[in-house]
C-alpha cells in the first residue's frame, strides 16, 4: 500500500547521474515501498532538476534506520558548518576593521 508521504524542498547544488553532473533545483524525500532495493518500505531521496528530462535525477533508497543515521550525521555536520561559517565571517569582519583603521591612520 502506498503511504503518500512525500516532502519536496527547493535545493541548490549539483548531483551526478549516468556519469554526468547536473544542477539540482529540488530535493524530494518520500517514504514508500522500495522500487529497486530488496527491502520493504524505504526512505527515498531524489535530487532533481525540474527543467531537465526525468533522467536528471540522483536517487537513493535507505532503510528507516539508515535514514535516521543520515539525519543525525547531517544535523552534526550542519551545526559544525554553521560554527565554521560564523568564525569565517568574524575573521573577515576583523580584517576589514583592521584595514579601515590602517587607512584612517595613514
């Protein structure tokens, strides 16, 4: 039986399918029976470009436990990336202030 569980989000990035990279415009997350994996119901991740033919799709079918592990890994990586981005922004701001002070003193 189909679950009709589907979530679609805008996406910005690149994906590779059939040996070719393509721009991603959307990500689709669904929970339904597997189409390719020899499993029952799975979380399916699709990365697509709606402006390209249907072949412009990179897909993964994961067990629910594997999807949960991926979710946890994504949360951790995103939290660490946000710290890195904040540190980088602070470093740039500090450098800009130092350059402005040096120009003002000259």
